[in-house]
């Protein structure tokens, strides 16, 4: 089978390097598609050998992120004519298969030939800055970070074998009632992997709200990106207070969170299928078998 990986990038060279380095271990670079949202000179060095697709970037407007995902849906749908499988994620998301099952996420996915849409279970790397050092980007991330929390919002139906239309940010899918939440695939979300890194990243996006003609601030994007800076810093500070496997289930199976995702997966009035937001209340220690994967 032939598999393609697709992402879209703007002002994220460090994350693009992680994305390219990770997927290029498992697939040829010409099957890795990088859409540059506006002129991004660094992409041609970091993603050398990948298929680079530059597109126009408009000045910020409220529907920017929604339109971006309509665009990615169309690109992914087109790629399904030429590839058996298309993986589409934000640049701060990596698909990882449990090493107890396989050492190659692409081969693992390709073996599931009969599934049209596959959803991985999502975990977010959380930086405990009072006990972990600042991230060294020259070393593997999972050698430096040991905690994750579950976040059902990032269990994205991101592996497709047919034409697709995702809801904004890829958190759900149109007209796909048959859910397959894979028991061994994880989507590692890197947004919170380093405190200073994610604060700097937020500041750059916050400053974009006035990067247009006129005096009115334009808020775009979802989740924490559309918060005020004071609210964002409050959320960032609260990260250090998340308890570590204090109550309930322990380990890395996330049984309750998985069940919650499945039980709450349903279609809305607009035909989009997704689950409810359910963020884990505690941190789990990443098992040793994952160390060094990226």
C-alpha cells in the first residue's frame, strides 16, 4: 500500500523539523506533503526532499482556521485518488504506534486495509517545569519529558482512505458514523511540551491579531489560541498543578477516557461526527518502551 502524510505550517520551524524527522524514518520524503501557509523560506531547508506546496496566506480573519481545514480536507481527498492512505495532522501532532505491537506506525496502519477512517487516541505531553529542564531541541523529546495527559478533543479521525471533510481543526468528521478508535495508535500532541516554547508560540499568534489593515483586533483560531494573554498564562500556570496518577485508573491504557470518547461520539445538527471535550484530570508516566521514539 502507498501512504502519504500531510501537514500545513506557518511560523513553526522547530515543530516542522520534528514532524519531518519523525515521519521520514518510516516513509520516503516525496510522500510527505508540506503545505506552507504563506511564504516560509525555512521550509525548503527543513523539508528538503518532501513535496512542498506553497499557498497564499490572507491577512487574519475570523474564519481563517475553519477555511484552512476545508482546504486540507480537499487536499487530502485529492490525495486519496493517488494513495491508498492519507494521514493529515497539524504540525504539532505525531502518530505513534505502541512499541509493544509494532515498531513502524505506517506499516501498522497499512495492515488495517478494510478501515476507511482510523482515529488514534490522543495524549498531550505536559512539561512539569519545576522538575524538568527546558527542552533541548537537539535531543529526542521523549528522552526529556515523562508525563502526558489524555485529551479526547485531539482524538482526530486523521487517517483516511476515502474523500473526507473534517470539521474545523480536524476534531471531527462529516458523515462518518462508524468510529474506529484504534487500541494501539496514539496521537502525541506537542503543544505543551515546553513552557517557554509554548508561551513564545502563543505570543506570536496573539500578535497576529493586529497584523492587518484597520484598528480592530481580529481573533481567530480555537482552543487556547483565542484567549487573552492573561487567560492563557493562567492556563499555563495551572499545568504545574495537575496531579500525577493520584486517583482512579493508573497506567497507560486510558480505559475510562477511551470509553468516554466512544460513548459520546455522535453526529450533530450539521452532520459532523465528533466526541465531547474530555481532558484527563491527572498525568500519566510515559512507559519506557516509548522513550526515544521521537
